[in-house]
């Protein structure tokens, strides 16, 4: 099932660049993703994007995404005249 989904996604996507075993693809919804490859391929892809396609922000399925910010934090007022 997972292989069928991956093949369908790859068929509906356009390969932008290849870095070793990794493929940088653009999906129909405009998102970019790096598929496969090693840590070295990930580093090469990030360097290429920073030099030639700086508008691309891509995800890598091997790494969990970090939360955008900590929105649940509240400021504690400082006590005056302790």
C-alpha cells in the first residue's frame, strides 16, 4: 500500500534535481520534497537550493518537522517589593 502511494505521488510530481540517490520533487500542490538518499545527499540538496533555488523550502521524510513556535507560554509578572 505504501509503495503504491509513493509511486502515485512520484507520477504526479516533477523531478527538479537529483542528488546521488535522492530526488528533489515538486508536487502538484506546489510543495517540494526530497525523496530518498543519505545524509550527504541531504546536505548537497540544501547547498544547491541555497545557491540556485533559494525560494524552495523542502521537507525530508526522514526528519521530523520542528514546531513553528511555542505559543502556549505565558509571561509571569515579576513581583515588586519582595
